[in-house]
């Protein structure tokens, strides 16, 4: 499992310092707050826009403002993913989450 995660998850070398610090601070969150973070989802409007722009990019060249929006949404999606992964990792360390039981 750990081998799979090390391949699947992005390297933290490219993560902005403020996000790395946020991930580190998550260890001080309550179990309830960690569950909330683990179950969080990107807002539907942003998900739809991300899918729409990703799809459009495969069909045509995006306009500069579209490309900028797509890049921002991808970064936000990455931040969501890292926060969720950190929350699940901490819950697992606390014995509150088992991937096999999920």
C-alpha cells in the first residue's frame, strides 16, 4: 500500500510552503475536523468548470484566460487531494480509518 501511495501521490517538493505548513498543522485537528477534511469535496461549480476546460483543451487551444483558470483549478484540485490524503493518513494513524473497511 505504501509503495502504491508513494508512486500515486505527488512529491511534496513542488508543494508551496504555506500548504506544507497547513498539512503539518492538521495533526493538531480533532478527529471530527479530520473526518470533515477527509470527506470534503471541491465545490460542484469548480468541478464542472475544471471538467469543461479540460475537455475543451483536448479539442482546441484554450484562450489565455481559460488556460489560467484551468491551471488555477488544477492547483486547487491538487490542494484538495493533498488535504484529503493527509486527513485520511492522520485518521489511520489514530486507528480511526482502515482503507480495507472503507
